[in-house]
C-alpha cells in the first residue's frame, strides 16, 4: 500500500510564501512522476505543477514564475514552493504520484490534501 502525506499548508497574506511537502511511503519500487493539483470550492480540480523522472517540469499558466516544483527522489518527496501568493490561489492542494508498488503495476495515488488560504 502506498500513502502520500502532504504538509505545509496554512493561512498567508497576499504576496506571501508557503512551501508544501508531500512524502510517499509504503512499498515503492519506482515513481514515474509526482505533482500538485488544487481544488477551490465549487470548482474542478486543476493541475498546478508536475515533475517527471529526470526533472522535467510542467506548470499551469496561472502559477508560472511564482511556483516552483522540486523533487527529492531519495526521499520519495515532492515540494511546491509558492511565492507571491494571490487570493485566487486559495484552495485545497493535493499531491499525486504515479507509483510502481507491490502489485508490480503502476498506480495513481493521491494525498489527503492540505488547505492553502491567501487572505489579508
């Protein structure tokens, strides 16, 4: 069984910064990609950023230049550094990973989410 545990959310003023972390644990033979998605009340879940093996990154246009995704493969951990935060960044942020686990099949796993609120 694979688990993803996020941390680092909270309340921050506009223009502030937060750093989210997501650690994958369990029987893990490989991770193909990790990423962050977010969902605001009444809206669909949307991609924020992903990072694949080799460090190839992809960002939503709305966060380019403000957010940075990084990955520590040795720790099976992905980070999201969020700078210049705006009220419209307020959402639940969810970690996602494509993992080769004990079943020897690739599975898509999600964390429980961490809330980010940007407000003065």
